[in-house]
């Protein structure tokens, strides 16, 4: 079977990573087309990949007959138009989060795909492909711990760019925990409250950091998330499920234990998301390539998952401003056959 | 110097433990008098301790000239009268929590001791004497981690007696985390909210379990506490402080690591509070005995600490009913010179 | 650049794994030819891989003009002849350990490759590609811990096939620790002693298990290895380096922490070598494919490493019989220019 | 019951610790007499303890009618004479290790006590009272792990005084692991070999450090011990038992977990033996005081245990010089009725 010919749209840090991933570590695919609004960058990258060319207009890239499937690593505001083009041309697409930048357009994408009658869109919530989350999910599904009752999460970054604002903590960081919650609990989130404690003195002026998110699911389960993006320490992601018959935790990484002359012991904390989730991205892409080649097209989070995350984050941003719990508004999934 | 002659009032499970502690492990003290409203039990225990006698009326025991100091392990509703008697007779007293059963009477005890002009009352928040909490406090005070910002706590019991109700989760379990918060952060708690997620199917009918407490301190720091008293697993108490320059956690006990043929590895979780905090009780009592013998009388949580805990728990119970955040009402400490 | 066309010789459990690896997870390579002395098995597998055919004679497969590189997963006794054929045809080869089954023939292979003047042979000591060993090596090379002094290893299997004998513990299990020692310490092992303690009652009659290997390196460093292949527990590989300024340990895997109602806590021990070292195999193969395509041919343990391991294991088997320390006999590497 | 009147002989660092222990933390005992060959030091300490006096001659202290029991913290060479005096006067004695400084005199003490027909001597192997060793022993005795097969120990000190020589590593450090082996395995050690790897560049000239001890027990079980007394890191004592149905390890202390801005995580390693084993000493003394007051006199390692440790260490020192395995020579315990 010939290699899948992929167009990668957007070759910033994340997109360039995906080009390298598809070219050197993923079996059965090759990058046929790259595109970026900085055309020089696209051309530069195309030149390093045998058989790859740069295309100026992303919609041309999607329509290109030499392109079998699309990876979207473009800025969020362009996603809606590009996703609709993929649907129109029947091209499977792996779309980095967010699906789109607001709930309304996300729902529009869900509806359009549902009308098509077949799945083409996968959203890049890569944690579902991380082996620790997969183990945790399997443990819960296996029933050994009984019904899951409470979820505690911590999402910590050492630092963020100066342009990072309080709403981005919700939209870019919390969104992962939103998907993790939905993945682990298999149900929707119905309300959310963002608490803003006294800020870290080291956080940029105006950035509410840390933030605490309190969420409730359809069956009344509680989720709390510590979001802290200026810890100065390291990238840390920790998840603990408390269930009826026990609890389980991931993210207390103890790889290499080291003892030193200053009387301390311990290991290295994973310094960044690439180190922590590199394996997850590789697995996500290999499974997506395999799914597309086999005709299934999607093997992971769907457009609905992208829509649901958007709905929760929108309520989260509202709570960030009001300080009060906000109910999450979503259409009834059953009202969209095929979603 | 002669041994301190102690009266132990109340010789139920906890009081009998304290009698044994003072008789066999604490240096410089002996149990001179025991009392219980079940007089036979007091007499039985007195018979096993050389030089100890049973006294029928707790107030007689307090007034007894052969008694230098008092340990209160009686039911909470009797504390107010017994504490006031201790103050009247100038007897140092180590009072098991709660100080009294409501905020008003707790404040009355604080005021009366303040009028005396010297400290006589120590409240039995024994976690402050646990070596892990002491290490954590020292770490925070040492400044290495910068300003503490967030506190995550988990308080889990395998099971509770059938009479345990939702308010007791607040008054008997959360009260410890209230004191830990005040101990670690050196400031008062100003508001509290109790969240009731979908209950554990295994919890007794009518018991809201788990509960999540969300607290805020005077300077705006966030505290969350998972309270889960029917885990079926073990006694687990975990505390994590997230600070400006790092974080620290206690309670992930890794004493004895064991690997087994079922392919699992791990250790034994501390099965009960005696195993977990036995050392803390011993240290608490030895330091209290030493403080009383040296004339200092108190070396630990004071009557004010008991009052403050009562005020937070009262607000907690109100929130348990309303589901809403409740402000904690406390008098200004500066208005009571000597408190 | 066209995909590397690989011949996989031997498609038993391990070889079939390699076929799957090259076909589905490794970028830039495809399996062009498979061979097995059970010809039906080779044909069966060839039928599932597009563009792959079965070849009856392994030497024909090596000589095949449609084959760019060779993977040897055949039984050890056939390695010598197959490796020499690869050298003769100038085909890069990734040879599963052992290089050959005795020291004399291993040295012959080393000499022949050295005469060629270019590296073609890589030996499959895959632990060097495991991220934990790589981290440990980097830590040592970084100098933070000073000079490494002592190495403690444990190599535990839950069970072995009934045909497993005492010498196989040395040749098949210890051989990995021999390579790890040489990898971490960058020097040769000069003596070895195998101690046979009282055997595990659960071990098959006649199998000396556990065994303890005591090794000494050229500069006098001490290595001890616990070899225990009937633990009934799980696959466990642990390595601790004790150095001048600290120590470091890998293999105490703490991925998913789970607490249960029986009062224990812990995680799942990796049940088998595929789970533990699957990533290492993938990395080994991807790097080997990349090295061959770039013309470097070898990016890992060389023929000399295979020879050195054979020399140590031969001495180990001698010590297994005598119970005494045995000096390792090796030719001087400098006497073979190009080795 | 009146407090036990104890004479503490030798008030150097360890003896002064024991005086403090008996005076402030142990219930049911008081220090009646202290003695030291530096008479001023004894007088100084006696002055701080109510009802305590200094006695110049240790034998007078033992004979003193106001002394019920004796603690020996004097230098090893004086132990024989002092122990025999204790036996002569029928005084229970807690003797810091070593029992005596050579095997012959140790055996003489064992015989003399056996002739008396009652136990009076307890040897200060305090690890048996450490809660982790006690847990490990209980785990083995409980049978869950089946028969113990192999014991791995590590004994690391950050530094030693300049007078510390290679034989002291055996006599003062290894001796604890000798007792731990005999305690956990309930059998004698029959041979020992000391391996001297290339020395730590940071170790004092002439000190063989690290050393590796290889021991074998009567039933053929294997024990290895890493002895490393100039690690520069911390006091670390780790013990792992590998048994038929699993393994268990103590000494990987994870009390307080801390994460920091330099990207590391971990805790504080116990900095010294007082922190590590302080609880063990307290428990040892409390149980000894209780045993003496109840007339049992000994509740811990006996004179025979001291003799056996001496015999193993003597063989160890011989192996240190020869580099060869040395058989341990001991009399048959059954030949000394009452031993």
C-alpha cells in the first residue's frame, strides 16, 4: 500500500514537529505538501523533505489531488474554514485543538460532518494516547476500583510567554483537563467555576495565576484542577482518580532516582511537554495514519469532543470573570444524528 | 523534680490510650486520678496503675490538690464547664478537640483565660507534632519555596460508625485540616464552601460522602480538602503545599516496598490513625508534660486555635446545608488582650 | 529517498516482532524478504506484507540484489556463517545477540569486519536505546556524580521455559548486564565469579537459581548482579550506580500508583520484556535504519561489543562450574586495527 | 513500682545521649549513677540530672546497691571486665556493641552468663527495634513471601573520622548488617569474603572504601553488603530481601517530597544515624527498662548474638587482608546449655 500523502498546514513549532514526526518516525505516511502564512518558512521546510512542495493557499493544499489527508496546525481562528474545506473534499483531518475558537462555529462543524454521514475529523487531544492515561482509563474501565467519584488534577508550567492572559489558562491549559475528564468519566461536564486565589508574586501583572477550576459532571462527580503556569519549576501534569474501592494516580514520575552530596534525593522533573508527551504524539499520529489508510479515518477524539471542550471552556471564561459557578450549555448530542 | 500528677478525665478509647501513654512512654508524669461517667471503667483502669485512684465527679478531679494538670478526653459538650474549672483552679489542661461544641462558648473560654493573664489551655491538634507536618512547616518557614499559595489536602478513612453524619465529617475530620491550614499558613480562614458530589454508593444512606471543602484565607490563599470517610481502603492523610518557587507533599508513605506474585508492587497503607499519628501523640504529650513542669504550661495549639477551628467548622456546616460559600465570622483577636 | 529494503532472517517470536516493527512503526524501511528454516512460516508472514517475499536459503536472502540490509533473528549457531556472508556482500546487518556462540568465532567475525575497513555489523543489545539507561549514561558522562565506583544490578524473570539451564542464565540473561556494565563504565570486564546460593525451591530441578555474578573491571570497579529467573513475580530489571559524589538508580518504575481496599498501595510491575523494552527496540531499529540509509551503517553496539560479551559469558560459565573467580581472556583490541 | 535506677557507664556522645533518653523520654527509669574515665565529664552530667551522682570507678558503679541495672557505653576493650562484674552482681546490663573486642573473650562472657542460668546481658543492636526492620521481619515470618533466598544491603556514611581504618568498616559498620542478617534469616553466617574494589578517590589514603562483603549462611543463602563510608552524600541504610514469592525493600525513605525550580524533585536523605535510628534507640531502651522491671531482664539481642557477630567480623577482617573467602568459626551453641 502506498504511503499516505499528508498536507501539514501551519509549520510553526508544533507543525514543524509534526512534519518531522511524519517524515522520520511514522510508518506509512509522508509529507506531500506544507503550507504556512509565512510562505518562506513553508518553502524552507519543503526543501528538506524529499517529494514535498510548499503551497501558498491552505485551501489549495486541502483540495490538492496529491493530498490524501490533512494535519491542521494553523492558528485557531482559521480552523473553521479549513475544517469545512476538508469535509467538502472528503479529506480526513487531524486538527490540533481547538476545534474552532467558539462554541457556535464548533457546533457548525459537528453538524456538517454529521450530515456527511462519515467521520473525517479527529481532534488533537493527545493525552488519550499517553500510556499513563491509557493505563488509568483501562484501570477504571476494568472495574477494579468501582465507580470513579472524584478527580484531582494539577497542570503546572514553569513559565508562559508574556502575552499569555487569564482566559488562555482556561482555553489552552484547562482544555486538556476538560478532555481528560470526559475521557476518563465518559460523560459531559455540566458546570464549572474558576476560583482566583491570591496571585503568585512572580506571575506577570494581570495574569490570574494560579487558578482553581471546580467542575461537576452530569452524574454529579466532582473535578478540581489546579492550573499554575508560572511555577518556575517544570512541566508537571498529575491526575488522581478517587473511586469507590480505591484510588489511582499518575504523573508522579520516578524514572531515574539520584542521590547527591547536598543531602537530597530525587529525580529530574520532565522539563517540557515534548518530553512528557512526545510518545503520545507519536502514537496519536501512527494510529491516525493507520486509521486513514484503513478507511476508518478517525481513531481518537472526534469533532463532538472538540465542541464539548469548547463549551466547557466558554463557561470557564465566563466564571473567570464573574467568580461564580456557570452552567455549561450544550445541545443534546442525540439531536444530531451521526455526531 | 517529682513526676507531674495528671488527672485524665474520660477513659474511653482515646482517654485510655492517654493513660497508657502517660504511664508507660512519657517521662516525668504519672496518672494520679482517672474519671469517667461510667465509674466502673474508671475504677478498673485506676486499679492497673500504681498510685492512681478513680474520682466520680470530674470537677472534684480538677480541684483535687493531688492533681497538678488535667487531660480532657471527655465528650465535647462537657468541655466548657471542665475547662472553666481548670482555669479557676489554675490547672494546666490538655484538651482533646473540640475546645467546646460551639463558637460562642469557645470564645467565652478564650476570654476567661485571657483575663487570667496566663496560658493554661492547650488543644489536642496533634498533627502539629507529627514529624512530617513539622518538616513541612520548617520547609515553608525556611523560605526555600517562597510564599505558599495553594494547599491541597486529602483526608480519607476506610469506614466510619453508622452514627456518623454529614456534619461530623466537617466537625471531626475537616477540623484537622482547618488547624493544619492555620498552622502552615499562619493566618485565619475567611470563607468556606462545602461541595457535595454524587455520593459513594457504599456510603451509609444520608451521609454526604465524599465532601469537598473549598476554603480561602485572609490573604486570599486557596485550600481544597477532599473528605472521604468510607473509602474502604485505609487511613490516608495527604497534604501538598504549592508555593511560589516549588511544591512539597507529605503523606505518600513509602516505608516498606514489597513486590508480589500478582504482579503488583507497593507497601502497606497505614491502617489507622494510631499507626499514623501515634508518634505525634507521644511527642505532644511529652512536650506538654515538659512545658507544664517548667511552668510554661502550653507548648502547642492554644484556646484561640480551638476557637478559630470552631468558627470555621460552624461556617462549614452552614455551607454543607446551603451549598454556598459562607464567610467565617470571628472576633478580632486584638480585641482580647492576652488571647 | 527510497525505503530501505530489509531482509529479516528468522521469523520466530522475536523475528516476527521485528517484521511488524519495520512494517508498521519504523519510518524509511520495509521488509523485502523474510526467511525461516520453517519455510511455511516465512511464506505466511511474507503474504501479509505488501511487496515482501519468502526466500528459502538465508544466504540467498543476504545475497539478494533487492536487499539493502539484513536483520538476523536466527538461532545463534547460524550467526557466524550469516554474518560472514553479510560482510562478503557488503550488507549492513543488525544481529540479535549473541554475535556468535563462542569466543573464537566471535573474534573471527570481528577480524573479518576489521579487514574490510568499514563497520557493517551492529549487535542487538537494545538496552542502550532504553531511555532510562540513556539517562543514566548521560548522568554519568555529565560528571555530576563523579567517578562511578560500584554497579548493582538485578535481573528477574517470573519464569523460564523448562529447557532453561544454569548456563543459559549466564549466556542469555547476564549477557545484558555484561553489556550494560561495558556501556556505563566504558571499559572491559576482567574477571567474573558466579555464586550459587541455596536454590529457590520453586526452580526446576537442576537449575541453579538465583545466581549471583561478581565482576571486576579493568580499573578495579565492582559489579554485582542478582540473576533470578523463577521469581514468580514479574520482569524486573534494576540498575544502581554508586559513584564518588552520589548514586543513581533506574528500574523502580512508578507509573500508575494505585491504592486498594486490601490496604496496599503500589503499581503494576512491568509484566514482560516487550512492555519494558518495546520503546528501546523501536528506537534501536529506527536509528539503525537511519544509520544505514545515511551510509554510516552502525549506530550502536559493534561486533567488538558482541565479542567482549561472549568472552565474559564464557568465563562466567566456567565459574558457574568451578565456583571460583575466572579471569576473562580477550585479545588486545589495539592488535586489530579497525575493530 | 519505683523507677529503675540505672548506671550509665561512659558518657561520650552515645552515653550522654542515653542519659538524656533515660531522663526525658523513657518512662519508669532514672539515671542514678554516671561514670566516665574523664571524671569531670561525669560530674558535669550528674549535676544536671536530679538525684544522680558521678562515681569514679566503673566497677564501683556496677556494685553500687543504689543501682538496679547498667548501661555500658564505654570503649569496647573495657566491656569484658565490666560485663563479668555485672554478671557477678546479678545486674541486668544493656551493652553497646561490641560485646567484647575479640571472639575468645566474647565466648567467655557467653559461657559465664550461661553458667548463671539466667539472662542478664542485652547487646545494643538497635536496628531490631527500628519499625522498618520490624515490619520486614514480620513480613518474612508471616510467610507471605515464602522462603527468603538473598539479602542485598547497602550501608553508606557521608564521612568518617580520619582515624577510621579498613578493619573498622568491618567491625563497626558491617557488624550491623551481620546482626540484621542473623535477625532476618534466623540462622548463622558460615563464610564471608570482603572484596576491595578500586577505592573512592575521595577516601583517605589507606582506607579501602567502598568494600563489598559477600556472606553465606548455614542453609546456603547469599548476602551481599555494600559498605561505603565516604559517600559525601548522607547516611543511607537500605535492605532488600529477595524471597521465593516476592521481594521487599526498606530504606528508600520518601517522607517529604519536594519539587524545586532547578527541575529536580525529591526529599531530604536522613542526614545521620540519630535521625534514622532515634526511634529505634528509644524503643530499645523503653523495652529494656520494662523487661528489667518485670524481671525478664533481656528483650532483645543476647550475649550469643554479640558473640556470633564478633566471630563473623573476625573472619571478615581476615578476608579483608587475604581477599579470599573465610569460613566463620563458632562453637556449637548446643554445647553451652543456657546460651
